[in-house]
């Protein structure tokens, strides 16, 4: 179908997932703009590609994950990290499930799906504002285990909105954690770990929705998806440390702002009459 396009977007997903610029927004908007692919199919391909970055996170944090799953480990810090994952997941479910079905409904509605690029552009501008505002806050170096249950849940509530294409999951979760003065190390680690149940849950939820609608589980050929997921996983793992380092050094609010403006301009060009 779009063999080389799928590999290209697998590379994009593997690289951009760690940066607060919405990898989903970029892959969906580019797939729609460059290939004319149906917005719903583009969104489902993006959801599949997230499995690749999920694999990268599982490999990267395998030791920590083993500690959290080992019920015999009763260290206080480990227990608090478990609570963080639990409460952030609860928050994600509260906002993420309604957002998922709203996006799925509107993206397939007549005369609405074509506006997906506009939604992505506006969402990127919102992400830019959150990144800019959180970057201005005072830092106290608070650890994840010092967060209250409400703060943990709130970080999950924010993550739930990232199902909207253009809202960066890493951007909105890191902004939320930074706003409550979490130190940078725990902010990055927390953002990655809370993505595991969120990405897995979103993938399963999408499969359930497809089954209910009687659709095809594979938006493209299954072997193309498998290759794309593996490419995303490898690229994601290889670039994770590099781009986490870059994310700590630079403010990505400006990049989100520029990407948002470009996306809105590309959307507007669709309505310019051709001579």
C-alpha cells in the first residue's frame, strides 16, 4: 500500500515519541496530508506504532518494572512509585476513555474528519503554552514519592487528553509534573513509566472498538504493521537517551508553536482554490 511511507512514519514515531511535540499529531497529519489516507486509518496506524515505543520503554526500564511487580519488595520508594503508576493510570482512564471515543466519533463523521489537521495544529499550540508556562515555574526538586495522591491522579488526568492528536503525551505529562515542582530526573522517568499502562490500555481499547464496529483489526497489511512496530521499537530505544538529553537542555515550546502554525497553514492550503 504505502510501504515506504509506513517505514518513514515508523522512524518519525520512534524519534519524536520522546520529544514533547506530539509524535501522534505529526504521523497522523503527515499521513493524511502526504498520502490522502483516511484520518481514521491514519490514527489507527499511529496507535499501532505506539506499541513500538512501548517496547522500547519496557526494555529501557526493565529493572525498575521488575522491582515494582515484585510484591516482596517493600521499600518505601518502590511502594510510592507503585502508587504513582496506579493513581496516574486511574486519572488517565477518567479523561482518556471519553476523549478516545470522542476523537473516534468525530474523526469518522462526515465533514469533520477533514478538519483533523486543524485540530492537531490547535492542540500543538496548547502544548506549546503548557511547555512554556511550566518552564517558568520555580524548581524545588521534589521526588515522585513526595507527590500527593491528588497530584499523582492529576498527572494521569492530563495524560488522558493526549489521545487528542496534537496533544503531546510526553509534553503534557512532563508539564504537569514540572508544575508541581517535580525534579527533572523523576519527571522524565515518571512520564515514561506512566505511559506503559496508558499505551497498552489505549491499544486494547482501540481493538475493542474495532471489534464492536465489525472493522479490520489491521488498518494495513499485518506484515507491514509488524515491520513498522519493530522499526519503531529499535529506533525508539536507540534514540531515547539522546533525545531525553536534548529535551532537558532545550525548551520545546517554540518548536510546538512553529509546528502548530505550519500544520494550520497546511490545513488552510486545502481550501485555496487552484487555478
